[in-house]
């Protein structure tokens, strides 16, 4: 079985081939998202703790969280479910996926390091690979650089060098600018004006309706009086 181990702290990952099934016994019958000690894999992984993040069987079918079995099942998928990408709007599809319980039929098991051990693993924990792209959302940039509200986020965008002369920066999302605040004030004033106009029109309508009812009442009274007069004659 191949173990695809990721190290989120350093931004690295490495694939290890394990031929001895005895080393993999602690992983069997464990579910996705459960944490397993890496002591059984060898001395280099002593003290490491891994979280099972997924895997696929020998035919390439991926493990799906929430299916509590160690074999393949066919499910009806729709938009928003993992292991499925909607091709057409409203489309549903029945697909085969592997259960979330680890078994010997897996070809690859994906693990994430949650706790580092005593020794460094070459190519996995001995280096630091910086993120290629920085955050794009304004709140995430503030979080990364620990900025205050008065600081200008645009000065802290992570720029990527294309060549010696040219740099590239992402367009900041959810950035609060004077133009955006003005637009917000304009929309609110428009809503307020519509509410005032609606209230005024409703009052006029109510007034006209009461006048109409009064007119109809007077007309009916006049007709009744006229009929009574005709009967007396």
C-alpha cells in the first residue's frame, strides 16, 4: 500500500511504499478523520500522529466520508456532495464510491501529520516550502499580517514576481472602499425613499377609498329615498 503523507505546516508531501502488512495493522478498521500513531511504520515515524484524510482502492474509487463500510457502494449523487461534480444543472448521477473504513483492499491511503515526532523525515518535515499565492480576501490578509482596522490592506498584498520588471498581485475581495460605502448609502436612501413613497401612496389610496365608500353610501341612500317617494305617490 502507498501512504501519501502531507505536512501542512511545511507545505510538503511525500509518498511512501509500505509492503509489510503488519506495519499497516493499526490503520485497519479505522475511519476517515480518526488519528493513528505512526510508531508501527518504523523508527523514522516514532512519535508522529497521523489523521486519515482519504484514499482510494486498487480500481481507483475514492473513499467517501460518512459511508460506514470497508467496501464499494453505489450512491445517487447530486450537487454539493463530495466525489461528484455537476455537469448539467439539476443533474443527478449514480456512482460507485468506497466506504470510509480503512481495509487491505486500498491502493493509496492519504494521511496528514497532526503531531510531529522526534526525528525529521527527509523530504517531508526537514524543509519549509512557502505558499506560492498569498490570501486574496481582505479579512484574511488582515489576519495574516495581524493588521488593525485603520491599516490599508492594499499595501500588504502578497505580490508574485513574474520576472525582474513585472509583479503580479491578486484583486482584493471584500475590500471596503469609499465608493463601496457611497454605493451602500445610495441603496439605503433609495430603499428609504421607496418606503416613504409607498406609505404616502397607501395613505392617499385609503383616503380615496373612504371617500368612494361615502359617495356610494350617499347614492344608495338617495335611491332608497327616491323609491319610497315614488311608492307614496
